[in-house]
């Protein structure tokens, strides 16, 4: 962890260490600059008002919203849920038996192309929200599931526009949302790489829910990064996964979330 991130987290923890669960805790997180007061999603109005977006990026986002039906953009993905399970893709979920526990949450968040079928005992069956990188094609789909993505760069926005316009992507979900670019940018202070979808999902849950349980994050027992649904090892690439793991462990130490370590 860099000295800059360590100092920032130390300042945050001084503010939140004594905070109770619920809105007071989230407000302290907000005041500390960790995230926004509530989940923030892009709209045509927020894009037009943005002062630090490249004009070409603005135009692409506005094209996306012009083609996004209002009915798909309006429902609240969290729906007032108080408890959130953020289910990552780590191999430590194998044989963990968390399925029923995960399904007991008001909101269950999954990410990218992780499957549920065939792994129900360990990962559960319930899905409320799928958070996906634009380049990914989610396996979990359904008319009651909300989909959230992020388009902080032009190639990602082009990919999302292609999905929306040509692949009937919207037909597979109850609603479709793009995270405000400022939310994504706020996470760069906690990592030396590009924020992962997992880190993004956890911070979004911290902002939206009173209680956050994290499953399927971290290395396997041998110290390798892998996924529960494949035998292949995972190359983190541009993500600072070790730094992100330290950040989440520190948040857990201050009782802002609970990490369920599975078979580690």
C-alpha cells in the first residue's frame, strides 16, 4: 500500500471507527470522501453538466441515453434493501456452502461473467444486481435483475452502445444503469491500478446498504488468484488486487463490512 493511500484510509477510519450501522455510518463515509451520499448513476443531465469529460466522450454518452428507454433507466436497483451480499468470483467459494446465507440478503450483487447454475450450494440462487465491465457478457440474466456498468473511457462507451443498440441487451434485464464517472474516479485513491469491478461493487454496496457481507474475494489457499467456475488461474492484469485486498481487510477491521473467507 502506498503512503498516500495508507494516510487516506487512516483519516477515514478516524471518522468511521465509532459509527453505528445504518445511515449514520454511510454519512460518515460520504463526509470522509469515500463515496457519494447515495448510488449515483449517469443521466443525460449529469453528462451535460460534467466539466471534466472529453467532449467526444460526452457525445457518446448522450447517444447512449437517447437510445435508453426511460422504463429501463428508472427503477432503483437497490430498492431500499438494507442488507447486501457482494458475491465475487474467487475460487475460495468452492465448497464454501454459502448459498443459503447469500440468498438471505435483501440485495445480492454479482459481477461480470460469473455463473450461478451448477454452483448454487456455494454461491446461492438469488441475484438482484449484476455489475459488469462493458467488455464482459454476463451469464446471469433475468427480467427481475438490474444491470449496472461503467463507461469512464471512450472504448467502453462504444462497446456499451453496441450492446444496447444491436444485441438486444436491454431485453434481458429489468433496468440498465451507468455509474457516474465521478464514482468510478473516486476509487482510484484506494488502488495503484485500475479499480476492479469487485472493488467498485463493494463501495457501491457500502454506500447503498446498512450491512454489507463480502463473499468470493481473495486468493486461494495456495496464494493464487482463481475463479470458482474454472480451473484456470486468473491474471489480474491492470488491477492492483493485492492493494485492493488490503483496503477491504482494513474496512473489515473497522467493522464497515464483513468478509467471508470461504475455504481459505
